[in-house]
């Protein structure tokens, strides 16, 4: 046997590596075909190792499946902890010095040199320093430098006030304020008449300061008059006029120089007058309003045409209606009108009230006349209103059946409750009388024809219904032939109509009797030769359910009996097996007629020959 020993591959894990923290490392083996690394490393794929030195082993496999290993050390140096120093805050115009720490050398952005003072503009600027340690590893840090502007102190606008008005001076634009002349920030004080300049120093939250000034002018007050006290009646207008100033504002909604109406009683009105310097002072005036009489003519209302109304006002015994109307006395108005009532008290105060009475016109109600035939119903409908009430128990729009001609009255009421009357004449026309005679009552199926005598009165047209499905006849006195194949009773109806179309009917009945035939053989030969073997009558017009055939011998004994028209006598004794003797036998047939209660009896003789 041949044994081949393949050499192991010369696997190389690559040179040892030194990097800074956070730097990606890629390990790639060589000298074999495939590679497997420990510690989760994938050949040729970058990864970021932790700080420290780590040995990584790779297993390389060649094309023969032989495996060998190699190692590589990877050293990760930590980044320096660079510090740009604490954030700084200065006032506008002050210098700043930035110093880095935690590394060996430092480089700042924005042209700053480490440890060298500089002056910057108002605002907040972020400065970034990059520090590099002895291993060449770098890190950065930032510091914010805020340059606060000087506060824009404002002592407030110049003020002009009136004598006696408290003034409060409040600075703005800073955090705290110090005033000269003994003034305290935000605390009211009352200056004397004249103009004074006040100075404030304001310090903001950053400790930066600035100053401003304000002038305060104090004007004297005007001498205002509200005018003399006034007395009026309820409902009268009052005009109040102030004096001593330029403009005037009254309380209680009063406008200077504008008339107004106030309530009963005494009210004190205060006016505030303002001069050209906007300084104001006040005065008062009393206005007394004496009550007017309490007077009410009542609520407006609606009435109907030609209907009496009564006006009742509420007030004193002195109230008087205009136009000759007397309180509490009914009258008939001539149309829609306003009525005025007046009342006067001992104080001389008066009152007036008005009531409007609206007169609605009565509806124009109509009710049409009607003509009906005897026994017919009629519907009466009023028109021109909303609801209707009829006399004699009639309901509007509902059919009723009068028995005689009569006049009916309806009261129609409209949506305003006003009503009027109308009448309707209901005339019952004279109706015809239907009467006839059947000229021939003895009808049979062989002769089913009869005429009719028309005895009707007051009719102009006629309709005959013969009850047999035939067409209606309109002849005055028709002749009619009933069916020859249907005996029985027929209902004959004569309907007559008057000239106005009123109908009447008469009904009678006619019976068509069935004709009958009977054939009874006088001999038969029950000898078994197939000819003339059975004695059986042939009958027509008889009821098959009402039939009896009896055969008697010469001594009067029944020797055969049948109740079926189709079953005859075969010559045997009582339908037994032996034949009777040749001879003459008596037969008896009892049969009821078809379509009739009549019964016929037939008796005869038959000869039996064998």
C-alpha cells in the first residue's frame, strides 16, 4: 500500500498590530486555503477590539485538508481623557483664556491658542480642543464661552400724571434696579405738582449693569360740577351735563348731554370730568323719578269678523279709553285696530298703553248639493275651512245613507278659529220598480224556452241575467232558451235603471225538468250462447243512485233484486247457480228522476226462454 504524507501548510496570522481605542482591526491569514479565527473573528472582516493586548489564533486549512495554526497580538491603547476646562460666562468686553488638560499637546479651533487670553463677541461660542498623548492617540473636548451683553436698562417712558396720583417707577431690561431720589423699584409714591427727573441703575442676572432716566410731570386737578338735582315722572327723559372740564363720563351708563330714561326712585349720578391734561375729578347729582300709573291694556289678541269683544284695562279708577270705548263693555269692532287707554295720578304723572285687536275674516264655507238614488250612500264634504261640523249626525267626509230628501247645515272653522255656515241639499231621486213574470213555468230539457212579461215601472233600460252563463239581455221582454243538457233551477235577475241611472232588481226562479225514456225487453234467452243473456232495462233521465229492479215468480215471490242500473237479471234464482224454469215473470222498476224529487214506478212481464 502507498502512504502519502502531505506537509502542513505554513500558516501566517500576519504581523502584530498596535492601534488606538475605537479603531477597527482586520485580521487576514495567509499560507492556506481557508481560515478560522478564535474569539469570534472572521478572516478579512474588520472588528473593533477592546483596550488591552489580545492574542488571536488562526487555523489554516490547505487544499489537502491539512491544518496548521499561527498567532498575532493586537494591542489597543486607550484614548487620552482630554478636558477643555469648565464653561465660562463673561460680560461684553471682558477677556477669556482657554487651557486644555489630560494630553501632551493641544490644538484649538477658531484661532484660539492654548493659554493665551482673547476677546470675543456677544453670544455663546463652542470651542473644540484636540489633545494628543505620547502614543499618538487623540481625543477631543469642548467648552462653551458665553459673552453676555450689557443689559439695555429702560427707566420706562416719561410720565404725566394728575395731582394726587401715585406713581410707580419700574425699570426693565435688567434683574435688579437702584433708583436715586429715594425711589424704590416698583413701589408707588405720590410726587408733588411739577416735573422731576429720576435715574435708575439696572443689573442683569449675569451681573452686568447699565443706567437710564425718566421724567415725571404732575398736573393739577380740574373743578368739576354735575349740575343741580332734578325731579321727573316715570318714562320722562333726563339730560345730565357736567361742567368745569373738557370731557365727562357718567356712571350708570349715562352719556353727558344725551337724554335717557331711568327707573322710579331717587338715583345719585356721579360724573367724572377730565381736563386737557387728562386730569379728572368728580361731582354728583340726584335725579328723582316719580312713578307713573300702573296701566295695562292687556295682550294683543285675535278675534273673528262680526264677533263681540270686551276691553278690560288694569290701572287706576281714572283710566279712560280713546275713541269712545268703555272699559268692560262689549262692542263689535269694524276691523283690525289699535286701542289706546290713558291713566293719570295725583302727582301729575300719566301712563298710556295700547292693545291691538286683529280681526280675522270668517271663512267662505261651501257645501255642494247632491242627488242620490234610493238606498245609496252620500258623502258630504265642506270646503273653505279647516274643520267641519254637520247637523243631523253627519260626519264630514264619511258616507251615510239618508232615507229622505233633506237639507244639511255645516259649520266650517278655519285655522284662526273663525267659522261660518253653509247648507247642502241632498235629494233622493225617484227610483224605478222592477217586476216581471215568467210566461212558461213547465220547462223541460226537451222544451226549455220561455218568454218574460216586464211589469217594471219608472225604468228606461233593462238587464236580464238568466243564471245559466248566457249573455246579458237588454230587451224589454226577451224570450230565452235554457240549456237542454242541464236540467235544474235557474235564478233569473232583472235589473232596471231609471233615466237618472238609479237601479232596482227583481229575482225569480224557474225549474227546467229533465225528460226521461225507458226501454224494457219482453223476453231474453239465458242459454249461454252469448246473445240476449241478460234481462236489463235501458233508462235515460233517471238518478242512478235511486233505482230498484224486482223480479217476481207467478206466486209473487221475489226471485231477483238489483239496485244498480248496470246489473240485470241473468235468469238465476236469487243469483244462485241454478236457472229458473222457462216462463213468464213479472218485473217492477222503481226509479227517481234525475234533477228532480219525482219517482216513477213501472211494472211489466218478461218471458224467459232457454
